[in-house]
């Protein structure tokens, strides 16, 4: 998709690669170039090779800016490399805002609850903000709760932030990890249970 908008869409079906080298699979879009995906939900299992995501296989800002906003992935996502709950790769000038992953993410390399990888150039203005991952991440190399790997001199931003999911509040640190136990925020010690839910 180039420069267009997809909104209020839902996928419930399994999407599975028919060949071992099939890349760019997503529950809503395979490849988002300079487009805007918002208020979409994936419930289906997505199975492919590289650049595999619950919402988009890749979110790319080439001539403009690619956006994924207010989207949720509930399905299990399986791939080889660059696998994420929202997108496999957040590439160049692209943003993911207010998104949530609940699905189980499985990859051999570069797997994240929100994005498997993010890059590439220092000048590119990419961001991942107000996102939360609750799903399990299984990865042999470069796996993380939010982004598997931020690479290649990237200036991308992951911001420490409070995130609300349902009736519960969580806190994601600057490494993209959900906080548990006692954690100091702005000079005040806050308490989180083993699942990351804020107690007080």
C-alpha cells in the first residue's frame, strides 16, 4: 500500500506462506509504504519466513511516513527472521503508536512484541510510543518485549512510558521492557506484580 489509509479492519483467518521463502506477511497488510493503518485487529495466526507481523509484514516510510496506530494483535505470529506482534520491521521513517500485542511471537532471529527490528539510517525519524506487549516472545537471537533489535546507526525512539491495557496500568522502560517488582519512577517507588500490573 502506498500513501493510502486502512482503518477499522479485522482479520480472523490464518495466513500461511505456501513456500519456505515467502516474506512480508501481515494480518492486515503485507507491506505498508507511506500508508496509515489505524484501529485494526488481527486475530489470525500468521506463519511465514522473514518480515512477518500481526498487522503488517513491514511498516516503511520511504517518500513519506508510514504509520500504524491503535492496532491490536491477538494472533500467534511465527517466522524465521524479523518477526513482530504489530510489524516484522519498522523501517526508515515509520511510527507505531498506541498498539498492543497479546499473541505469542516465535522467531529464530529478531523477534519483538511490537516490532522484530527497527532501522536503518540515523536521519530517519522513526518512533514506537505508548505500546505494550503482553505476549510471550520465543527467539534464539535478539528477542525483546517491544523491539527485537534497533540497528544500523538508527536514531529511533523507544520512550519509557505508562501504558494502559483494559483496566490495568503497566510501565515500559527505555529498553522496551515491561517493569515488574519495585521500580522508581520520577523519584517515587512504584510496585508492580509479576505480570507487570501496577499495584500502587
